[in-house]
């Protein structure tokens, strides 16, 4: 059974196809949904207007309120836990050279930046409610920024992973 684990799952994260599948799925889902609203809803609301636009604005308003309710009531605890968790993963990964933790950090750190940007967008939408074309522009801008962060994260992780795989002591063993 140990051979199966090493061949299929493996503990060398960057050389595992499973890590890259998870990485791709996480970033695909993250860029597709903004504040809990899928991109199709924004596109349909912008294209067709009417009830599609009302639905998009209503769902976005509800999810904005829910996001801020959770974050505003628990912001200190959530921030402290996130900082502790990311610092622990960074320390284990890059100071103690545990590849699994490096892979986790390279996935979770950019996602935490996206989370902060989403909370910032929710606060700005609550402070100054937008409707119609202005709301679509804010939504699409936020989505594009998330896509940029995702692209940079994927590219950096790929380069880091190739470096880790090629320069590890076991690089030529598989």
C-alpha cells in the first residue's frame, strides 16, 4: 500500500498532479464567483436588464450583507487566526523546508488577498450603493483583479514548483 500512496498521492506536492488539479479548481471557482454571485448572473443582468438585473443586484446585496455580518462581528478573531495560520504554514514551509507547507502557502496566501479585496468591495458597496452599469463595472473590475492575482499565483507556484522538483535530492529518481 505504501507504493500506491507514493505513486498516486505522494507527499511531494509540486510533482503531484493532484496538487495542480486542486490549484486549478480553486482558482477557477474563485474567479467565477465574486461575493457569492456567479459571473453569468452579472453577464445576463448586463445583457438583458429587467428581472435579470434586479436578481443580480438583489443577490449581490444579500451576499454583501452576509459577508460583512460575519466579518464585522468576528474581524479580530478571523484576522488573528488567518495571520497565525499563514505564518505557521510559511514558517514550516520555507524555514523548515517542508514542501507540502510551501505548496499550501502558495495556494492560501493569494486566496487571503482575494478575501481581503472581497471584504473591501463589500464595505465600499455598503458605504456607497451602486446600481446598473456602475455596479457591473465594480463587479467586473474586482473579478479582473482576482484573475490577475490568480494568474500571478499560478505562474509563481509553477516556477517555484519546477525549481523545487528539479533541485531536490530526489529529482532524478522518478
